[in-house]
């Protein structure tokens, strides 16, 4: 039996049109690309949430499982003076909440929040 690999983030593309921001997240899994998008207000307060929603949308398309998965929240915090992204994902209508974390590296906060989403959903969506 061949095990399917978990997806990996390969691209985040942001486009601003007026007051709207659209983010496309691209994942690769078993040499196949999966895309997800999310759109919302282009203000700074929702920017990271839109990235999380686009990443989650791409992950749903990459999964073989049909689960009800929703973005539930995000925080950026410091642990021993190292910035960390914490993402919450609701599965099955809120019955289960998964937490993912990622260290903010030199590639920035946007990639870290996307990695935190992937960390939260890897087990429920990809085993």
C-alpha cells in the first residue's frame, strides 16, 4: 500500500482590488497542485485571516476526506522572545477544535500562519 504524502505549501499569491484582498494558496501533494482562495476586506486587521482561509480551502481540495472544516481563529504571540503563529480550526461543526503552531521564520508572518493552519489540519484531513 502506497501512503499519500501530506501536502506542502508552495505559494501564496495576494491580489488587491480596491477594498478587497484575494489570496490564493497553492499546495502540492503527490506531485499534484491544489489551489484554494479566500477574499475579504483589504485592511490589515483581516489580512492574516484571509491567508488562513485560503490555505484551509486549498487543504480541503487536497484531502481525500470529506470533513466539515472551518477556520476558527489566529494569534501571533511570543514564546521566549520567539514569534509563534497559533491557528485554530473547527472540524465537524465545532465538535472538535484543532490547534496548529508554526514559528515565524525569515520568510515572514504570512507563511507562518499558513504553516500553522497546515499543522492544525494535517492529522484530521490527511491522517
